[in-house]
C-alpha cells in the first residue's frame, strides 16, 4: 500500500465523475485491445483521490492488473538518482560545478565530433562537462537510439546497453567515445544520468543500488523498488503485449528477473505505483515524507526550476515540448500556454520508455502517475492523462 492519506475527490476540489472518467478512458482502450493494462494514481494536497488498475498485468497469462504490479520504469529512475546527487550536495560531498573528470578520469580529455563537408572531425572540448551538465543533459553525451548521427552510431556499436557490465566499465566505454556536442551548449537527452550514477558510487564508495536503498528507498518506505525483482515477487511483474497493437515493431524490454551487473542510473529501476507515489509526495512536501527528510525545500525548488534558460539550445526536441525547459532531473514547464498539453508554470514531469510517466504541479498541489508496459503507445498516454487529470480539477488550490 502507498501509506498516504486518502480523500474523496470532491474534498480536494476534483469532480468525482470526471475523476472516474480517467479509469473509464483507460478501460475503453483495454476493451479495444490497445492497452494491456495500467495502474494510475492521482493525489492533491497530500491525499490520494484515485488509486486504480484496469486490464491485465500479463496479457499472456490473462492475469488481472493490480495496483501492486511491478513495472520497468526505465527513465523514471533518473529523478531518483538526481535526488541522490542533490543529497550529496547538501552533505558537502559534491559540487555541481565539479568537472565530471574529477570522478571519472576519462572525461578529462574529451573530444567532440563535428560533422563537415569532408566527414567528421574531432576537436577538443572547449570546456569540461560538469556534474550540473550531467543533471540537466548538457554534458555533450547522447543515446544510441535518439538519432542517426555519427556519435549515435558509435554508441550503438560500443555495446553500451549491456547489463553485464558495471557502471565503471560503462563509463570507461563512454569516455572513450567522442561527444556529440560541446559541453554546456546543447540539451540532448543522453546517458548522462548513467554517468551520474557512477559519480555517486565514487563519492560514496558504495554501489549505486546500495546507496539508493540506504539513502532514499528504505527511508521513504519504497521497499519494492530496485534494480531487479526478487523471485518471490516475479508473479507481480507487469508485461507488454507480445505484438504492438498498432502494428509497429514492438520494443523489446529487459528481463527484471535477472540480477544485472549494471545498476543503471539512467534507466535500470523497477518500481510500483505506490512506491513512486511516496517519492513524489516527498518532493511535493519539500523533500520530506512522514518524518524522513531527504532534501531541503529550497533544494527541491532549485532542482525543479529551469536550468537551461535561453543560453542552451533545446528547441525542436520531442522530449521537451514547447514551453518547457529542463531542471536537475525533470522537464519543467516555463509557459502557461504554448505546450500541447495542459499544466501550470512550474509543473515538472518525466517518463519511462516502457510506458510509465508522472507529473507534479506544485501550484495546484497535484500529482499523477501512470504505470503501464506499453512502450510504443507511451507518448499517446502522456498526453491523454494530462487532459483527463486536469479536466477533473474544478477548484483552485487552497
């Protein structure tokens, strides 16, 4: 269970019928075979008003989805690891201005791949990437699947996705490859949080999973979040359709039953609806939950502010919609309009490629989480949930 206070929707300014419409919309997609199953939670003013599941946990076994299902949350790992890094900043053990090479020496002498009329030239990095660059994805890194450029292809050939390597080995491979951009100049979604996980290991002298468990997961009561699912809980793992219901090529997903050598800071965690709700409620409370404080309120406000501004190029990126910037681990809304989804200035969000996502609206004291294993439909449900949730909010906060 989530262990958070509950309320009827009307008690916190949500319309009961419109709140139930969220479940009905998802059930329609289950009924027409587009969504295997999903779990959804909505909370306002620190009280949970919707905690529901629809469809099947595993379509191959016809098991009913439950709110206790365990999901591959992929990049929703990033906010948790980012909070861990900010905890080290608060402890005086890490500075965001520190060069990454202080912790991963291979990053001290990096080169940048610059395409030109006669091929790709390698030029020295004009400045070293910093820990802040890792947190805001301006370190010059990329992902192998976010484009078809020269560096993307090098990443793909380097075997960076192997879960049999350690964080240290992954970072050695990354450091040996050229950067896609000059550090500090361009927002590019990347393996930066994987490197941040290694920085945390070097600072703490602990494996990333151990530090996350001791510093965040256990204190917040997130007992079912980790880099693998133990055998006793295998029956609760949510699965996707074998074939994409829209006719595309279904994205393969990793096996959460395997114990990986790679505790990937950018995308390796499994979690539940209720565990992640406790993490988000901690952030909504200014870094504290039920007597356990992870961060100060000022640090939470700092990390959920825009850290790109006008100086860092980030236009025309599908992961950052118009009207958004990026903070220290989250996309951050910077304009009331412009964006194709509803929300307030200051709303922050992120998603996982397997089909999970969340958003937090501090001005409305509101957050919502959607959990599914529907990788090819993930973008659709991010937008769908925004309209459904905000359509249920009838009164201002207070």
